[in-house]
C-alpha cells in the first residue's frame, strides 16, 4: 500500500483537500437552512474584507517604508560630498515628516493640542498635504469616494519609494554593527509605542481631566492638575461605583487575590509533582488537566454561572443530595445520629447569587478552577529542568522527601515560580470577566473588586476622567507590589548566585 502511495506523491494533498472541502460543504448544509434570518451577506463580507485589507496594507506598507528608511541610515553612505548634502537633506526632511505626522496623529486623537498658530500649521503640513491630495483625486474624478484613500496612499507610497530609490542610487554599501539590531527591533518598538506607550500616556492625560458623558467624552473636557487632584480625592473619599468605597473594595480585592493565588500555586504545585513522576497515561492526564485553562474564560464563566443557579445548578443539586443522605443517615445510624444530624443541618443548598458570602465563594471556586492549570504547566516545566542528580545525592545523605522538596525543589523553582506568581497576582487582581459574568459584582456590590468597580464607573456612570485616575492607581499598586516582591524574594537572580 505504501509503495503504491509513493507512486502518487500528490495524492495525500488531494485527499486532504477533499477533506477540507467536505468539511465546508457539511458546514454550509448546516448553516443554509438558517441563512434567511442572518443579515450577513456577500456585500457586507466584501466591504468588511476590503476595509481590513486596506488597513493591513497601510500598516504593512508604512512599516516596510520605515524599515527601508532605517536600513539606508545604517547600511548606506553617500558616494561623495555633493551627494551627501542631497541625501542627508532628503533623509532629514523624511524624518521631520514622520515626526510631524506622529504629532498630527496625537492631535487627532486628542493627546496634544497644537493650536492655530504658525507652529501648529507647520506641524500639520504632512497631514494637510495628504488630505489635499485626496480631495484632488475626488475632485478630478480619478477615484471614487470609497477608493480615494487607497489610491491616495499608494501615490504617496510611490513618491516615498522614488525618494528612497534616489538615495539608494546615490549611495554605496557600508557595514554597521548596530544596524541589523535596530532593523529587527524597530517593528516591535513601533507596536509597543502605539499599543502600549501611547494608550498609557493618553490615560495619564485623561486622569487629569473632568471628562465624562456631560463633556462629550474628551471633546469638551478640561485638563489640569486641579482635575487630577479632584479625581484622586473622590477616589479615596467618595464612592468608586454606586455605594462601595475604595478601601472596602480594595480589601476585598486583596482577599480575592491572596486566596486565588494561594490555591493556584499550591494546587498547581501538587498536580505538577504528581505529573512529574513516571506513570501510565501521563500525557493524557496532562491534556485533561489543561482543559480548564484552554477553554475561553468567557465561555467557562457563562457555563459556571448556570451551575451556581439556586434551583437547577449542579452545586445545589449535589448539596441537596448530600443533605438528604445525611438526614437519612441521622435516622439510621444510632451511635452517630447526632453528628449526621449536625452535618445535615449545616450542609444543603445555598443562595449562591443572593447571599454576598456565597456569591464571593462562587467566583472564587470558578477562578481557582480556571487558574490552577496555568501554574501547573509553569511549575511542571520548572520541575523537568531540575537534574535528578540532586535528589540522588540527597537520598544518599539520608534526606527525607520533605527535606528534598524544601532544600532542592523550592530553591531551584524560584526563578520560575517568582515571575509566575507576579503574573498570577497581576492577572487575578485585574480579573474582570469571571466576576462580571457570574455575579455582575452583586449582590449590593459585595463581590466587586477594583477592576469591576472601575468598569462600572466607566461604562455605567460614564466618569471617564475618574476612571482613568482609578486605572492609574491600580497600575501603581501592582507596580509597587511587583518591585517589592521581586526585591524581597530575589526570584529573578540566578540560582548559582
């Protein structure tokens, strides 16, 4: 059979293609009977795909031009002195144009206000020229409104390529020690700058404003230190959402984080130690234990929310069955009837959503179940990196299992465990989805933590400036914790130090 298949090397690809086509055919047959009630059609899909494609083309094209610009800075040099003046002049103009474009973008997104003076007009020149060329294409009829932006961008890209091509023609190759490093780091730096640094700076600015629904978000908001001070004072002395105060919610957040991370680390350590031993079906057990972490948190939270239903949830059904069994045993067992009766009195269905204590317990159970697999994987990787020679030497010296765990496993796991604990604390401290999807912070905001209160302040009460200050305070709390924890534990140091 194998020899026959070797005569047709493309046959496996054809078979896989038939499998894929069959899958889509079956999927279409299942979907088509319900297609009449779906508003999605080919025109919408086409328009959305074109928008996404234009955006990706703009991003990738801009990144390619920027990479080419940086490449020429480090790996090309002018042929002679006259061309050096021309090349450096073009590169200087391009660099200033990029800087002005970034500043214009900051003004468009309300991070900066350049004003109407001569300086603002000069900085807006690239953006103004780009908009003017687009209007020229529309006015001349060379492009339609839907495609004018694309053609305008392509024309500008072509012009920049011509300038870069001129630089390439007037220069010669040279070696650079740092050029390759800058070229490789540049895409990551641009991504971090626009996805992390810029939003953080915007949040800091927003924290010192009175932005709210009444100020039309940031359009009519006022900025200044006085507004930042008012937001900070309101945060610590007023209510953070509806009735709850900051320190009340902060204490609950600390309790939530400590309980979760403690169970995550201890449970993950226990399971990792078990799975690090030789056993049958070890791979299957590892795969099954990773399932809670592999399931999307939103799906898991919605499923667990139903399981905490007072009448139909799995937990109350189990507790009800346990109560009935204990009550029956209290009547049958003569010697232990008192103990069974006491257990039957205290074990039974509970009001998971109506009682604040049990509501908090419900979200703890859900998040502990979801978080243990991550710690288990991290710790298991650390355990597998520890050489067995240490344990063999400890056994020869007569060390017990506990002594081996305390003096070998824990110290060698510290470089792995410390960043995992820091990540676990940060993620748990900011865990929004589990609490919001299971209890919505209720009842009476008794299961709210800082991040859910902040979410309500932003999207229920529309206090944008206050919410930005709230987020900044949470960031500072976590930053201080991480710095202190890393300094005290020394977990990032090498085990040989």
